[in-house]
C-alpha cells in the first residue's frame, strides 16, 4: 500500500487525473500523436476519450509504479549485500590467519626422539667420540637420536647419549660435531618407498645433493659418492 501511495503521488505531480481526458492530452501529447497519427494530433480539441487514451494512461501509470518498485529493493539489496560481504570478510580473515599459523607452526622447533633404521638393517649411532656408524643392536644407547626442525624441511640430528650433532663437511665427510654449525643442517625428505633421506642443506657436489648413508657393513659412506636413489641413503625413523 505504501508503494501504491507513492505511485499516486507521482502521477498527481505530473498532472494526471483519472477522470480528466484533457489532463491525459496535456500530459502525453507526443504519445497520443504517435498512437493516432499527425491528423488526429492536430484535431485533438474535438477528439473524445476512447480506449486508446485509457491504454496510454495505464502505460504511464505502470511505468511509474515499476520505477518505484525497482528503486526500493535495489537500495535495500545493495545494503544487505554490502553488510553480508563485510561480515564474510571479517569471519574469513581470522580463519585464514589461523590456517596460516597452523600450517607452519610445526616446521620450526619441533623435537622428535627417534632411531634411524637404515635400509641395510643398521641403527644409525653417534658414539661418545663423535664417530658415526651403524649397529645391529636395538638397545644401543648411542642410537637414540634427537631430531629438531630448524627450518622448512631442514633438521638437526643430535645423539642424546654422546651430545654430538650429525654433520656433513664440504668435502663429504660424515662425522659428529660438538657444536651446532652449518654442517649440521640436513634436508629431510620422504622418498617414494616411505624411507627418509638426509642431505646436506649447505653443500653440494657438482650441483648434486650429498647424502648421509651407511654401507652394507654399517660404515658411514662418503657423502660425495652417494645418490638419492641409492638405498644405502634411506632411513626409517622409529619412535623411541
């Protein structure tokens, strides 16, 4: 009813009166001329109202009503859409930040106690003198290792009993380092067979990664002679 009232007010301001033919002719001479031709327009004073005038009136009234109906919902729709967009953004921003934090929080500072069981069936160990080799004994205290994430995909491995860090030198020597240095940074990667490989994060040999590995006799391999696909460099982390 409120919308119909606004339509009547609009028609009243434009000079339209429902029962007055003259008001229809005054308000819409051009439309009548288009409907009935030049000759009828020139004799408009002697013309009497007919069904054509009523149709013209209803066209104008419906046009005004359509303009009112379209303008009101559009404004309210824009307001509702804007409010919905702001609410969605305010809810999405904290969620995105939380996802970002959850995705990277585990990559740095994570500490795991593991034994590294090689594909050659040896447990990796770092003894009290810093020597790195393998043992068949599952109860060897020097085979218990602490693996700490220091960067994205980079870890440091330390023997809990010996307190030496596993290190790979620029020349490819595998040894135990008393203090943590760049030689102790190892790239940890899970291979297709489910085993892990540990390559030096700092040094390469002719652009190739150099890896930690144990031979069939349990001896530490020279890192510059190793390859990723060589199973001697594959280790399975076992929870302690």
